[in-house]
C-alpha cells in the first residue's frame, strides 16, 4: 500500500468518515428517523468514501504547504 493511499485512508476514511457516521447515527436515533441510505452499512461505506475524498483534498493541501517551507 502506498504512503499516499495509507494517509488518505487513515486520516480521511477512518479518521473522518467513521466518526461522522457514528455521530450521524446517534443523531438519527435521537430524532427517531430512519438511517440514511436505508441501512447503517451502506451509510458507513458512503461516509468512508466521502472521508477519503476529504482526506485526498487535505493531503494535497498538506503536501503543497510542506514543500513550500
């Protein structure tokens, strides 16, 4: 696994996507509304993919600022 993908997956997918899915799950349960996308696994996968997208943007930003120092 490349360092870039590992960083994006750990910091974006797992670091942002999973906590976001858990927080949204609790909020939806408190509001007594059905889970988005119909089930928790589908929502979790969607959040992880969204987190990886977020992680890729942050990786690009960090890499750009790191090289400009």
